[in-house]
C-alpha cells in the first residue's frame, strides 16, 4: 500500500519543515507534496528544502489540493493533513491496516491539542464526538482516502474551506469511512487567539450550518485565519 501525503499550506513558513519531517517519519515510506496556496512568505522554499514536492496554486484550497494530488499518480492512498498538525507515530501502519479491509474507502484519526488544559481537553473531546456521531472530520485529523475512490467521487470540490468534511461525506456513498484509534496533535493557536469556548462553539455552529446546506464561501467569511507569530 503506497501512500502519498498532501499538506495544504498558506503562509506557514515557520511550521512547514517540521510538518514535512514529522509526516515522513509517521508514514514512511511516503511521497510528500505541499499544496501552497501562493504564500507571501517562504513556505514554498522551506518545503522544498525539507524534501517535499511543492505545487503553488492560488485560489480555493480544494483546487490546490487537486493540483497536488495530480502529482501523486503512483500511490494507492492519499493522506491530507494541515501544516500545524502532526500525525501519530505509526500512522502509516494504522492506515494500511484499515485499508486492508476492501470495504474501507477512507477515514481520519482522533484529535488532541499540543497544549495542556482542561478546556482544550474538552474541545478535543468535542471534536472526536463530532467525528464519531456526525461523521464530520477535518484535515487537522489527518484524513485519508483510497486514490481510486477519490477519483471516483471527482476529487475535492473547489471550495475555500470545508472541502475536507465534504469529501468524507461523499466517500460514505462508496464504502466505510472509519475513525482510527491514533490521535493527531494539532496546534491550539486558534483557541488561544480567540478563546477555547468561543472557538469550540463557533466550530459546532459552522458545522451545523454546513450540514444544513450553507455555502462554503459564506462559512469562510466567519472563519478568521490564525497563523504562527
């Protein structure tokens, strides 16, 4: 089972090299493509120095992801994770074991934050509950999909946000989508910037609106970008 990894990134120069190195260790062997959304900083150069292939594609993140995936024609499954998240140790083995079941077409990991704190623990538990009960997972949880299934559903939609949750929703028409036992570790920077309770409530509210049919462009206007200092 040959794996390919895509890391969508925009102005992530401080984090991208560590993201590439961490993913290589967790998934080895793996081909890595960074989908750079036309960053204004040194994201692309830092990713290339770290050994990743870089595809620069301005516009919606879903479009950049599709351009990056096109560079991974020789792989059996695609993994997508954000630049500020880290896959668990042994993630490659866990993904390969899951996809050994021919009925499984994709899935995601559980989530935790990179900072301690009771409220952050509650927020992570809420994200994992959402993934189990509503089937809504995002790329900070390290989503994965068989390449053949990804082609069958037409790839990612050209959306600025929620393209990952939308993909998993469409995958359910093709087979089983699983939530693995391992946990990605994601940055708490948004929660620290905007407040844990406020951010958690906003994610749940936007998720509900997404499931009720709100457009991703409308939702994106409610989602402030937070970067590393």
